[in-house]
C-alpha cells in the first residue's frame, strides 16, 4: 500500500513538473489571452535580421508597430513608409493579415524591405516583458521594445 502511494505521488510530481516545463516553453507566445499586453504601446524596432545577418536600423526614420485590439488592426512605420493591416489568431498563434503601405520613394530601403518581409513571414510572435519578437520557426526576424 505504501509503495503504491509513493508511486502515485511520484507520478503526480513528474506530471506536474512536465506540465510546468511545457508551459514555460510556450508561455512567450502571443495568444488571444495575452494580446492585451501589446495594445496601447508603441513597439519600436530594436533588431532586424535578414538571411541570418543583422540589418543596420539606424538609417531612416524609426520603425515601429502599434496594435489596436478593438478592430484587430496593426499600424506603424517600416522605416520610410507607413503601413496598416489586420491581425488574427490561427491555431492559437498571432498572424498578420494582408498589410498595405504607402509607396513613397525612399533612399534607404533595406530596413523597409526586411521588416515588411518579417511581418509577412512570421510564424511565431513572442512577448517577453518589454520585448516583442517575430520568429520564422526558430529564426529571429525582428525584435521590438516599448
């Protein structure tokens, strides 16, 4: 009887620890439950990657993104042109809908092109305190800070 109770207790502890680890692993994903943490803040681009290399984001005007929960819209700056569009949740993951942008002629288009691609290619959007990150699989595409 004592052995049976010990085995049941050990199973419960391992199940709890396993569940806890799994929760920690996915807790950074933006979900319908925590999307409110994105709203009401201007998220400024702090890092941008293209083909595994960092892009110099100091040229042009600062790029940023803002979320509006009321109508599930995003808007911001790509570094030269402004953009707007929708966002939605598919299979519990935040996805950006078709984005429209102004088409001004810009002398520096590297940030603009890479950020536009990152918004379209992102498969995972993670939030960790003051940092918002876009990923394609395990590859970091862009980071934003409040």
